[in-house]
């Protein structure tokens, strides 16, 4: 198995997730189509961009500029979804808030624990920036930790597996919802439809095709892809 055999699937998965999140976010901003959570879709879009950049080797570890930005961004999102879950704010389901909290937290962990999980020193502490470049992408994790450097500490491996199990369980839950076509709990109460449930498209006819792409089942499959992609990324880094 070569690096490209991992990089390409990761990139494709997160292109799909990010593209769908962008469509959902655009419709929500335009108040067209089924309701949803703008912040959740924005977090999906940002995580997809971050994961694609990571897979392509465009980002560094926690001490790099891109790493610091990601830690701050996804750290704030994690706290936001945690607060929303605790408050159980109206219009936002608890399972959805907890799920997005776990996904954002796993993103924070992935960036923060890169040096330990990859068995390599921080990029900032290496003799040359390029020398540590490939140590911070999932594709580079194809080689064993022993071959690359010192093995990862036990606590980092255990923590990673906790996130992997949580993400896998979430993926199974979303897959069951998608198969059963059970509508997800309402995440916002914006006036995006008519009284009888029909989508109000007459005002924005140009959005008709985009609206047909979204729905509870497609949302659920998008969450499945996100969960699998994040879990697989952590597995690749071990």
C-alpha cells in the first residue's frame, strides 16, 4: 500500500462531505429547503477543509501556525457544542450536539497529538521545516511508528481509540437512521417551509436543484462519511 492509496480516499471522502456541507449551509443562509443547523454545517465544512489539507500534507503539528489555528477554531467549536448540549437549547437535539462536540474534539486531539502518534518530534523542533513535513499527515502513517521513531505513549494510543470507538458508534447510529429514513431531530426553527410541509421554492427557483440534493437521509449519510473518515484518520495515525 502506498501513500497515495490513503491520501486519495481521504481527500475524496472529505470533498464529498465538505461539498455537501457547503450546499446545506448555502440553503440555510438563503432560508431555502429543509431546516438545519448552520453552525453544524459550518463545522463540517471547516473540518473537511482541514482534513483535506492534512491528507495532502499542507498542515503541520500543534506548534505550527496552521496547527494553532485549528486548535483554537475546533477547540471553540467543541466548547460551543458542549455548552449547547448541557443547556439543551430549544431547537437543537442533545444527540446532535453531543455528536458534533465529539467530532470537533477528535479534530482537536488529532492535531494536538500528531507528534506523539506519529512517533516524530514536533515540526518546529526539527532541524528543517521540510524534514518534518510528512510526519503530520495521515498518509505518512502507513509506516509503523517503530520505523519512523519512538512508539507513541500508551495514553495517547488509548485516548485515540476512545475517539475511534465513539466515532464508529456514531457512524453506525447515523447509518441506521439513514437506512430507516428516520428524520433527524429539528436543529433550527427557521421559516423555511410552508404550513403543509412543502418547501417554498418559488421565491428562489435557482435553488431548486440544490434542495433536491438534501434531506434527512442524505444528511445522515453525510454524518456517516464524516464519522468514518475521522475514525479512519485516527487509525492511520496509530
